[in-house]
C-alpha cells in the first residue's frame, strides 16, 4: 500500500517518508528484520518467507516497511504491508482512501509528475470507474480456459529467449542480456488488443 500522499510526486514525499519512519521505529528489532527479509527480492530465490509474514500478520496486520537501497534498486519512500484478509478487503474496496492512481503501484516510486502520468496509463494504476471499465473488457481473456490455452506457447517462448541469450554471449551465471528485460507478449486477441496495439512499442 503506497503512502504517496499527494497528486504531486515531489510535494509530499518527505512527509510520507516521515510517517513510515516513525511507525517503523516503533517495531522491535526482530520485526524490522522480518520486514527487511520480506522486502528483499533475494529472499524469494530461496523461497517465500512464510514464517516472517505469519509473525508480522499476527503482531500487527498492517506493517510499515522501509525501502533501503538494494543492488540495482534505489532507496524508496517506504510502504505499508497489509497482511490480514479483512484489511486487504477494506483497502481494495475503498479507492478514495487507498488509491492506486494517486502515487502508482510500482515498487519504484515515480520520480516526476511526468513519470506518474505515464504509469497511470496502466490498468494497475487506475481507480474505479476507469479500472472497472477496463477490467470488464478484459475479463474474458483471463478465464481459466483462456489462460490454459496459452500454456502450450510458454515452452516455445522460453526456448527462444534462451537461444537468443546464448547466441548473444550470455553464459550460465552471467545472464545480463536485453532478452531478460524485453517482454514477450503473444496472446490471443482480446477486446483491448486493437485499442492498445498502436501504443505498444510506439
């Protein structure tokens, strides 16, 4: 849950960070270690930290998380981790207080108002009614049957990506390659396909 606090990216970042830091400071040393574990993407290489998540859920439910700089990832404002079902349900049903559009939903904060305007074009960064309208249009493309039909395409995509990576000089243990960051999106047409097509790669 973002704590952007203002439509202006620059306007309230300091205040948002202060709120996170104040709440974070009230956690115990053990709880802060759990939040660091949960936040670090490297944790998930070894597996999901279920024990840490369960402990935080039991102790607080809504937990402040600091965003220290990590390799390849800049320091962030911080965020609130919502862990109990009832609280998650409340957040999802109250876009006025818990907006996806206000500061965006990406882990990396938009740095400028122009950046924020750009990410707001994504469905995940929209609030109702615009989000609801797009969700209705896309719903048929994400039924279990529709997703199941894509499963046969996955091995071919993986094989092609690995082939291009290795042809470009990547080796085991050294997977830095444009192929790792280039999205592969070849799905069956959805009601939005033609509306979005001019913007893709544009």
